[in-house]
C-alpha cells in the first residue's frame, strides 16, 4: 500500500483532505484518527504535524506527503523531494525590521533574526554569505523586535498589516514563495503516479469549467479564436443546419469575459458547468 502523510491540523489540513476526497480517496472521519486505511485504493493515510511530514517522508518511513514548500525546506531533509505544486496555501517569506533600519540582506550580518523557520532562513543567509544569529520562535514573531529579543524578523508576509502594526516594514529580497506541495521519499513507491494523476485531475477541475453554447455555423472560427479549449472544442450539428452546438473547456478565472465575448459575436444559450474531476 502507498503510505501517505497528511497534515493533521493547521491551514494545510482542510484543503489537503478535500483534495484527496475529490481524488476518490477515503480519509478519516474522526479528527482524532491518526491512521486510516483505504483498501479500495490501496493507500494508508498517516495524519501528522505539518512540520514533521518532511522528516517522515525524507527518511523513507512514508512514501509521499502533503506539506508546504516552506516546511519541506525548513526540515532540511536531503531525502525529501518536491514532486508537484498543489495550487493552494500560497505564502511569501520576507525579512522585516523597524523602518529604515536595514535595506538589504547584507545588512543582517551579525544581527539577531527571529523566525519560526530557522532551517529555511539559515539556508537563505548561507547562500548570500551572511552570518546572523537566529532566534527560533514558534509563531507570533512580530513582537520579537519590540520586546528586544531580535533586531529583525523573517516571516510570512501577506498584506503587511500585522507588520505595520508592529512598526516593521519589509526589506531585501524575497526569501521564498511557498505553497502546498506533494513530496516524495528518495525512492518512488508503487502507486505514486496514480496519486499524482488524480491530484492533477482535481487541480484541473478546480481551474476550469465547461462552457456549452449554440452558434451560427459560419461563426465557428471566430468563436474558437475566443475560446480555443485545451486541445479543440467539440462541435456538433443541430437540427437547424445553420447552427451548431459547441462544448469547450475554459479557465474558471475570466469565464465571464469569455461568455460576454461569445455572446457578442452571436452565441446563444451559453451555459457554464463545473468539472468535478478530469484526466487530460
């Protein structure tokens, strides 16, 4: 059986569980369950702390896992490898300090930096030839400068509102752009390709919709230019030989603009339906 590590809590857990369910797997029903077997799909799920998943997978104790790229790099497990981006839980890591205190990463040489990701930050500083004193904290690092524990911080930055409230501003290069990823052990296990194909199907289904419409037959070329589809639209004759029915996959983002454009050239009865899963 393929042994899969899944986050048991935190921002990754809910969406990871939803993706696996949409991919056809049966996960846990009780949040207290730490181990679930899905015999129909020949997989075992192990529900672990997100920070520990890279360690279990990198050691080969488990075959694959869902975690954040930030957590993967922070663990510094040579055996753990990123297999696929999963398209959720995006985040950006930056340095921050009191306004005007520092301007570039080189200014951090010899200073104290508070972070919840010491492995990730240490690797980044090493790449830039900077030797700083890292202060590991478990969350809420924004207060570290005000309380005198650190001179700067390295943390996830979203809107920047929390940093500004703490009197901090970002500076220097982006440390990392992270998101949820599927990671694998040093040796690929049987069943990994099936899991990957299913997860890709879910991501396609979340990113695309199906658009159906009727169109005068002489306008097909104009319609295809607006919505060419993944490969090519499906075009079927209607009872009225002057009209055809068209079905095409369209990116979910921007579908309303596509509908407006199709209507503008003469398409009618335009319908949009969700895609629950896909194999391309």
